[in-house]
C-alpha cells in the first residue's frame, strides 16, 4: 500500500483534480469518444465474421449487407477519431494555458526571496515541459487508458462468447502485464526526476549563455561556453538514454510475450478450423479480437511511462504551490499628490543567519524631500530599497510611511503602491516606448507621457526617433543607448501615481549635466514626490536635501561638503 502511495500520492491526486476544475465536461466528451471508438473495434470483429461466414456459405446478399455495415463502422471511426483529435488538442491547449498562467500568478504572488532561489532556466522548464507533461497525462493518456480498458473488456467478452479457452488465456495476460508495468513504473519514476533535474540544469545554462551572449563573445569564451553546454548535454543524454534503454528492454520483454501469445492464438485458431470447431469467419474475428486484447495491454504498458512523467512533473509543480505567498490585500493606491515621508527605526536585516547587512539603521525623511543614499559597494543600499518595497522584511525594527495629516502606516506588501522604482541595469521590455511607459500608468495620455519624458530629459531624443513614442525597441531596450534606456525607465517611474520614488543608480549612465537636470526636474515634478536616490556621483549632492551614508549596517547623515570630500 505504501508503495502505491509513493507512486500516486493523495496530494498529487488532489492537485490534479484541481487542475481539472471546470474541464470535466470537455474531458467526459473525450472519454466518451475514446470509449465509442474502442467499442467500434469489437463491432468490427463481429461484423467481419458475418461477412466471411455468409460469403463462404454462398449467401452473398447477406454478406454484402454486413460488408456495408463494416464500411460504415470504419467511416464512423474515422470521423470520430478526427473529432477526438480536435477536442483533445483544444482541451490540452486550454489546460496548458491555464496551468502556465496559474504558475506565473503563483510566482508573482510569492515572496521575492523565495522565487529568487530558482534559476530562470529552471522556472522555464517548470513552465514548459512540466506543464506539458501534466497536460498530456491528464487529457490524452488518462482517457486513452480508460478506452484501452473498455477495448480490452469488450474484446474479452466477445472472445469469451466465441472461444472460452482463448478468452481465459487472454484474461491471464492482463494481471501479468499490470504487475510488470507496476515494477517498471516504480523504477521509471526515480529516473524521471533525474531527467527533469538534468533538463532544468541544461535549460538554465542555455538561458544564461544567451543572456550573456555579449560577455561570451567579447571575452572570447565561446569554446568554454560550448564545453559547458556539451557537459550539460552529456548529463542529460546519460539519463535520457538510461530511461530509453530501460523502456526498450521493458517493451522487448512485453512485446515478446504478446507476439508469442498471438502466435499461440493463431495456431489454436488454425487447429480449431482443422477440427471443424470454428468457421473461417470466426477465425478472422478471432485474430482481430486477440489483437484487440493485446493492443490495449501493450498500450497500457506504453501509457505507464507517460503517467509516471505526469506524476513527477506534478510533484515538481506542487512545490511551487507550497511557496509562501505574500500577504497582500488589494487596497486602493494612494494618490501621488498625497506626499508621503518615511521613517526607519532601528532596522536590521540579514539574508543569511549570522551575516547581517543592516544592523541598526534609522532615518526620517520628510514628505517631498530628495535624499541621496551613498556608501561603498556591497554595504546594503539596494537591500534598503528592497526593504522599502517590502520585497524582504526587516528581522528587527520598524519601517513606516508618514503621510501628511495621516497616521503612520506600517510597511508591508500592501504599501507597494506608494512606491515607484527604478532598479539598477536595463529593465525595459521589448515593444514600443509608449508600451514601456504605460507600465507606470496604463491609462497615461500622450501628454502625460511626454511630460514624464520631458522631466526625465528624454523627450527630445524620443521625438527624433522615426516613430517617436511608438518606436519599437528590442529586448532590454536594444536600439537605445544605456543612458537613453535609463531616462525612459525614470519617465516610466514618474508616470506611476506613487508618492515615493526610489532610484537605484538610475542616472549612472548619464553625463553630469543631464543627471543634474533630471534630478532638478524630479524635484519640481507635479504631483511632488519624495525621492531616495542611490548614487556614487558627487554632482547629485547639490540637488539633494540631505545625504545619508550607509556604513556597517547603520545610516549616518552627512554634511554635503564632507560627503563630497569622502566620495
Ligand atoms: N539575494 C541575496 N541573497 C543573499 N545575499 C545578498 C542578496 N542580495 C545581496 N546580497 C548581499 O547583501 C550585501 C548588500 O548588497 P546590496 O546589493 O544591498 O549592496 P549595495 O550597497 O547596493 O551594493 P552596490 O553599490 O554594489 O550596488 C552584499 O554583500 C550582497 O552580497
């Protein structure tokens, strides 16, 4: 019983049922079509017996009538199997899309840190091959198994009617096949986990190689990179071949058994004709029915690896279902004109136990202030912004928003609408510049977009582009310079109706004059924003109200002159 549980545990079954929600009626149609097609096989055998027996007995008219029925059954089978293909593909695609959307939704709703532990290639493997394997198992293989069982049962009953000895022989084949399949399945499940892990590693590597294409090329790392790809391919190949060898050996063993069975049935039928116990028609029906008993058994054995793959993939996907979701309620975002300040009280944070990044950081920012956050690389400046965005939670201390004329609001995932963020690096999507800007404010008008671009000192270059706002840019803003991409990212953040703007080295690629102008514009941008700008540039200090230095886990207010000297 325990072994049974390890193969199909209740958690997997419950999850698979959840996947089927709203799709039972479509699946029932597929199952029915499968069953009708299976019954057609036995009907064909019975009719074919009549065709031959009537022909042998010179009742040609009767034989022709049965021949027409035979042809009609075949046509009906063709039509139904085409319908089955259409229905199956439709349901499979619907399920695939639902599962992928659910998976993405789950990722978006999970804590940032938990998702960050996974490689993007690994996530893609879950999204594609694991989802496909579950869909295939549920929509194609399971109804297929049911139809094989029906086919086996009807063929068995018909055979029982024609020849009891042969039916008994065929009946014994069933349990033997199931037991063999079971043992094969248990071994396969272990292999399947290894294959999916190897597949994930391989995809992650490919993903990274493509993402870092420029580094590979300019560092002339092509050979090493290809060597790594080859290594990952060999690992994957090892497991795929191991599984294939196992499958082939299992197929060979079972196939030999089935062919031997068919041969014995053939000899038995010939013997029965020679003794006059069977007619020619019965012999033909005989062979068809034996085929229809062995076919399902072989089919069941072949379906087993697919079911195992489905269960393995379901187990891999369930892990994501169990990740801690963010505790986020849908609260209406605060309008940008409600300027908000910030307060940090003795905040501590560490990514890993015993390695504190922030130890005792305190800070008060008045609504509308522009703050420069400085500190040596790796001190924890970005970590501080992640805390503000509630992507991570402080291990100690409090962070709160201090809205004008309002009580303090403790920071949580619910307060994310209060923030607009420009992270480090190029974060543009492929699409038009307008598409990118609308991520900040989906209903932004052309004027609002132009105003934001103006503030980010981006309007003049955007207007010179062939299609202006509607110019299509490539992945990661390809087609734009680094500084241009940064300015569009700033305009996007300004469009978001959030009172606090967080800039993480968002102006690092700009020349000093443009950087200065952008920050001045942010100061006067309406509605007014409170802004924290992480920077290493002295030119920024002049525009800021205050400068804070992060050092050894604490925040220190700096005099502008001192900050300039020490930077
Ligand atoms: N996801 C993470 N998991 C574990 N440690 C992390 C993670 N992100 C950052 N760290 C560590 O936290 C420390 C602070 O990183 P952070 O990115 O906040 O520094 P920073 O001051 O912004 O650096 P820089 O100026 O170079 O951008 C670093 O030692 C870094 O290794």
